């Protein structure tokens, strides 16, 4: 069967194509439209998915939308009416912002794609999250926990999945927590309070948390009240997201935590105000972790299953994921490369295949590379027209040459094969650099990513070395496969890994198996032969505020606009002619 999954009209629209039970293509609309977090109907992504498989819309057996849009409309209407008259002004904007065209999803899909309406299906939003987490993992039986801002009504679900020996698949969501009680909304509220962009900058709160102390934890526990079984309710007096589209926190929230930060106010950790913001981030982060650990622990006891699949945008919180692995009693925790709403396109398609159409179980390839592939000729053309020197090298020479560049302190743009599905660069659309000098982190923040100083960079390391350098619990390497867990750097290595060690001594490490990205793995080995330490700094190939590059020409334009010294696509290497002064690692140190 040929099934197209679609996420759209909230944030991070995406399309995914599943053929005979296995993904063949998946991409976020932003990677093609070049509009960050593009939420529009993902026509570009759909066209690319179908085109890459040589299909026309008429060939599809089903098109699956990632939530039941009428139920969501019902939720928006009901919560607005409940809050009336406070909310009377918010409904039109809530309807526009949160629903947009979604209520009419069936008509829109039918008219854009020309498929009959009977072929258009809907999954419950958290069923799509659950399927994206469970059906892309190698686990045959697992507990499932999903958490996000909100879908239709559910904001958190617990359940279990099983791939039976006879080919049947079950996904059962046992219980849910409903809007407006939501961990995602809680975290988005503090994101907005701290002056960052909601649905986009939540990870900045997590990064900032490491600089603070959870001195406001008691106050946060007043805002979110836990029950004995780990479930929770939000005290709605502290929030306004459910009644107005203008502000997510109430004046009572401000009374409790103090004035909010404006987006342009610098965070200076030398000042009391700067430290207060870091402490508030640390406090919300701590309470989020505690809540998730409590829910996961009770799910572990209830199901008796050793594996946990985590889905929903909250599963992007890699500090919380590591705590769940460490403390909730599971042997392994699986987080897919795209646990957020974009990943629901793939989840919805897989759910329809296994559950709705009852197609036989299939192993899903265990990698994130479902996006458009690099065309190295495109880079050759752009570089030649632009008068930049381009070399084409055979594979071994290229790896040796790039390893030399990295040792010399050069920053490398690395494009390889198909793009990642999901927000992390896992070795195909990466900016790579030496992980040793702290000055490298500052240079990347200043000259390349143009972003705040407190944002950490992540290391990538061959899986065989991960345990030696990082304090990985059993099962940690699995969480680190898609960079989904933060672990302590072993104290003796912190100085040698200064550019990728966060202020609290941790790192969001990617433990790379050769099978997943062999060229990057071989580059790490070549680099390790020179330095004794096969670890590189790996950050996504994009500038602040832009989507990760997709095509070689986008990589080239980014390379020309920032401080990247060397660009690699396939076997082509471009070295910037007007390079910034290059310092060796020794000079950085
Ligand atoms: Fe979601």
C-alpha cells in the first residue's frame, strides 16, 4: 500500500510517504520553502515525496492527516466558551492561529491532491505521536509515553505497543491528560515569559537552565500540582493561554516569578536579573523532569515492560529524556529523530498502515535520512560560477584532507546524502569543527550561528568511544543515537572537550554507529588518528533563524555568508578563498 501522511497548519508542516509498510520519503516543508517552521499546507513536501518515489496522487491508497481536526475545533470552541466573557476576543485569533484551515482539512487535501474524499483519513494526534515513536523503533513491545502542547484534547498519553509474531500490530493508549493541563503548554509559557519564541525556542530554556539553580521550584510546584500517580493539573489562575491568544501567563504568574523578560533584553548572568531568569529556567526544567520521571515510573510498574518509546514535542527535552532513562526503571528509551509534530506525518502514515489497514508488521530502517539528497554537481556549478576553488577527491583522500582541515582549526560544512527528518543534524547536514578549544564554541556562536553565548554545542563520537568519554548509563547509547539525551562528560575529558561541554559539565552527545553515517564515522576515525580523540563538534547546517539547508546550493550560499572555511558535498571540496584568518588548535588553546 502507498500511504501519504501529512502534518500541517499548526507549526512544522511535513509530509511522509510509506510504501509497503516502510518509509520511503519524509521532509518538513520548511526545508523546501526555506521558511523556518513553515506551517502552511505542505505542498512542496508532498510533491517531493511523491516525485522521489515516482508516484502520482492517484497512485495513493490513502492520505492521512495527523489529527482529527473537527475534535480540535470542538476543543478550541469549548475552551473559549468556558472562559467567556474573558475570552470573547480570543476566539477569532485562536481559531485562526490554532486551526487555520485545519477544520476543512479533508476538502483542502482533496482539492490540492485531486484524491477522492473517501481516501482521506484522520488519526488522533497522540496516536500519530505514539506510532512515530513506537513503529520507528526496533522494539517489539514497549510502553509508550507521548507529551506535547496539545493535540485535539489530549496533551499527554500513556499506553503500550506490540508487534505480534503473526504480523499484527497493537497500539493502545490507556489514559490521557487533557487540555488545558499540559506539560508542553507549561514549558511554552515559561519560554514566552523568558522572552523566547514559543514552539521554537523551548530548547533555549533547557540550555539556560544549566546556568541556574532551581530556587523557584516550590513556586513552580504551586503552578503545576502533582498527584500521587504522577499525573498533574495546572492551576489555571497562573495562565492565560486557554483564554486569550495574546499572553500565555497571567498577572498572578508575574506576582509569583517577577517581571517577564522582553525579547531584546540581554541575559547577563553577572546580574541579579540575569541569574533570576536562569534560576526560573532551571526550576521549570526540574519540575518538568520530576513530573515526567514520576509518570514514566508508574507506567513502568503498570506495564512491566523494559522498553519505553517517547513521543511528542516534550521528547525533544534531552535532559528530561536522560533522567527518565536513569530513574524511571526502563532498560531502554527510544526517541525518534522527529518526535514533534513534523514526525506525526510519518506516524500517521505508519498508524494507518498497521492499525487501520492491518498491514503486516515491518521493520522500519533505523535512521533519520528520509529527505532530499545532495547533488554534488550543483555545488560544483555554484562554486565554479562564483570563482571559488573546487577540488574533487576520491573518498580516502577527501577524508584525510578534511581531517587535516579540522585539526588546523577550520570549520567544515558537511553535506552528505539524504537530509535528516527532524530537527537534529545527525551527520548529513552538519557543521563540524574541533571539539577541544572553548574558543571554537565562541567563534561558532559569533561568526557562524549568530546566536546567544549560553547555547551549547553537541559532540559526535563513534559509538565505541562514547562510554569512555561520557557517563552513559546502560541504554544511554541508544538514546544518543539520535542525540536525544544529555549525559555528563567524564571529568577527566572536560578540558579536552571544552567546545562541546556545557557549563554544568554535560553534553548532548551523538553516539554514531558506522552503519548510520559511514562517511562521518570514517572522518571521525581519521580525525582521531591525528588527535587521539575521535570527537567533533556537530551542529546543524543553518544560520540562526533559518531552516537547516537541504540542497547543495543552499549549503553553498550559507557557506559564503558566514565563517565556514571548507564545504564538502559528496566528493567535492570547496575552500573559501577569502577565508577568515585560520588559527591552529594550539593557537586557540
Ligand atoms: Fe503534537
